[in-house]
């Protein structure tokens, strides 16, 4: 079973998070695994965000299919 967390961080209130994650612009989306940054997407382009999430989901499906074989 995979567990996902979606967090919204106000970097104006928690500046240490912005520094640690190297946030230079908002919004910034960060995909992490085991505490490591896997991918980062900067910007509010809805199409780009959708493609990014779709790619992530496709990767999960691919890993799950390989695990079953």
C-alpha cells in the first residue's frame, strides 16, 4: 500500500521550509520519496501541473505492474 501526503506550506510563515526546499518562486510543487526530492515543478500553469501529476501516476502504475510480474 502506498501512502501519500499533500502538504500546503506558507513559506512566508515557515521560511526554513522555503530555504530547505530551495523555493525561489510560488507555487512550487515538490515530489519527495523517503525524504529525498525526486522532482520539482515551479509555476501555476494548470496544464503543466496536470501533465506532471499524470506522469507521476503513470510511473506508479508502471512500478506496480512490474512488481506483479
